[in-house]
């Protein structure tokens, strides 16, 4: 049994001295929010890191998704995968837009382009892809469909900070991309997010929406909300941005070690990341096949007894959660791949809080259930 509970998504925290220095500067300037130096500095650094024209920070990823949809004037229906965190769907529903759930590809776990066109109706205004676990969506295929049907395409990039597709950083695809910098994410600002785009007009619209439509002091020229990131969150962002290379190294080391130790365990498959692309290696994902003697849910319970708090990201899929599942429109939704994968998936702790010794213990447990059960 592990000495203390190990959670999925324990925060990656950069250098404390750097953080406190930023916070002291903030107090000296007495500027706590409303686009101060720290937020502006972070936005410019994000643009550089992601090689994108505009990065507009927000108070969280959910608000980033809402503002992105609003900035593109989306209405009616938006096609998205059901296999994602509920915020992707709720952000649409919150704006009175209907999420239409599409199945995923069994290899990438991202939205399956071959299933999208059947879902397009005269009400469809966009496709919303999710780069799940930092594995990029098939952006070219999605772009072709969006262009053919003259609908918008944008992405939930909450998992994909620091990842790439064909050598281009996530953040540059579709009309815009929405990131989450929640504490559990690879790169965190406590709570926070950003919308990135290469479109100047869209970027201006987003900036207005994030701050009540203010173009200048006392000059409001559009509808807007309070979507702003504050200075202390930006201080955390600047601190953590400096640390991301070492977090990637740790995550990758952990992934390789888990892989080595589990390679002979029947029925457990460790999901890998594409060679030659950048990845944050933030998610340690196992799929269980019928060869493993425990079901996914039995395994979660066993691990919990041993202080290993694995998670079922994302079970049971948005279409099986409220307010969607009780609605007549969704009762017919059959998403075979989503339902299969979501019943077999398991996420294990990784990140800078997890040591090699922890990984040895966790993998020993995974092996022991396998042999115990077989020897029963
Ligand atoms: C795929 C996905 N989309 C959106 C969000 C929402 O981001 P936030 O928690 O920053 O609002 C999250 C995570 O929390 C997520 O995992």
C-alpha cells in the first residue's frame, strides 16, 4: 500500500522563488487584475511558445470555450465528441447551442471524421474537435469537412498544451483553440485558460468579449462578460512556463517506466503518443481488455484500497450525463466506440509528484491482481 494517496492530476508546480518574486512585483504595483503586466507578459510568452499570433488569457477553460463559440457567432447545433470532459458540452449548452454527439476513432480516441457528415443538418454551425489526452485530432480531415459544408471548426485544446500536429503547435488549428490551465493540467495557472488564433478580427472580438466589450476606458462597443485572468494566476503561469521542459521530461520518464514494467501484463494496454510529434505526456492511460482478470471498475476499487486513486476519464461520455441523457433527442444516440472505450479506460497518477518508486509499487499492484486472480 502506498504511504499516502496518489491522485491523478497532482499539480506541477514551478520554482517558488520565481512565483513569489512575481507576486511581490504585483503587490508593489498594486495591480491585481484587468490586464496588468503579468497577464500581458504571459500572453506574449504563450504566443511565442505556441508560435501563434494571438493568445488571449481567460479565467478558465470553460469560459474560453464559451467565449470562442460566442466570438464565432455559433448557433443551432455544434458537432463534438461525447468522449470528453463535460465542460466541452456544457459550454455550448450554456449558450443555448445544442451539442450533437459524434463517435470517436478507436485508435486516436478523437472525433471520427467519417461519422461527422451524417450528423450535419441545416442547423449545424460548427465542428468542435477535442485533442484528447494531448493526441491531436485529424485536423486536415476536419478542415475539409468544415470547408465543404461552410461551417466553422474550432478545438478544445484543454489537454494539448505543448503538443503538436505535423510539427505545428496545437493552438494554430481551426478558427481558434481553447486551452485550460486548470491546476490538474500539464501547464497550470491555478485556474485559467486561453484562446489562441491567427485571425486578427476574431482575436479583437475575443478580447472584447473577455472584458465586457470594453474597447477603451468607458467605451463599450459590444456585449461581453468577465472572462479575464487575474495577475496572480498569470504569475503562476509565468513561473510554470519556465518549468515545462522539466515536467515533460518527468512525464516522459514516468511513461516509459510504466510501459517497461507493464509490458508483459496481459490485458493492459498503455496508450502511447506519436513519435516525432511534441507531447506533454501528461496522461497515463491504460485500456483494459478482456484478458485482464478484473473489470475496469473492480480494478479502480482495488487500487483505491491501496491509496492509488485512478480515474475513469471520461466515463460514461457526455451523452450519458445530465442534462443530455434524459432528453428525447439524445435517447437514440448510439456511440459504440465511445461506450466501449469509456468502459475500459483507466488513468493512473503521473507528473512531478510521482516517483519511480511509486510507479514500481503501482505496477506491482497491477501485476499482482493479474496473478492473484489467475491463481484463484
Ligand atoms: C477536455 C476539457 N475541456 C474543458 C475543460 C474545462 O477547463 P476548466 O476546468 O479550466 O474550466 C477541461 C478540464 O477541466 C477538460 O478536460
